C-alpha cells in the first residue's frame, strides 16, 4: 500500500495541531505552498511534518511505501523540524496509542 503525504502538515478548522506554526514560518509555508481552501479561499493552518502521525497512519492502514509531495516548498528554509513523537503528562507516547477512558465518559464513544 502506498501513502501520499505533504512534506509539511496542514489543517482547516479548529482542533489540536501539535506542530502548528503561528509565526512567520507558518506564513511562509502557507504562501509558498498555496495553502488556501479551494472553495472558500480560507488560509490553512500550517506546521512541520508529523512523523509520529504518519507512523500511526501507516500502522493502521498497512502503508509500506510513502510518496512525499511539496518538498520544493521547504526550499525556503535553512532549517527544518520534524515531529517524531508526542509527550503526554510528562511521558513520551509509543504506538499504538491508547488513552484510558472512564466508563460512561462520552469521550469513549
């Protein structure tokens, strides 16, 4: 199975985005990559490549090869950063990620 990913992360709308860049770096990614909604023209939220998320996606979807698009957008940067893991309550998470949910908690649905 082949997975296709961008060389950086984007998101539209609210919600968690661990690698989001709220500075000039995020603006440069958005402008250089043309990261605006096709219908609405709204700017997409931009952040660094999330390898932890890709690792999880590969695990649950059976991805064994990856094609990375938009690598040319990163030419504007002298230094690149990559998310390799998440920290929760002071501990590094490992795959598969599981959160403890109390019985009856709506988050467990």
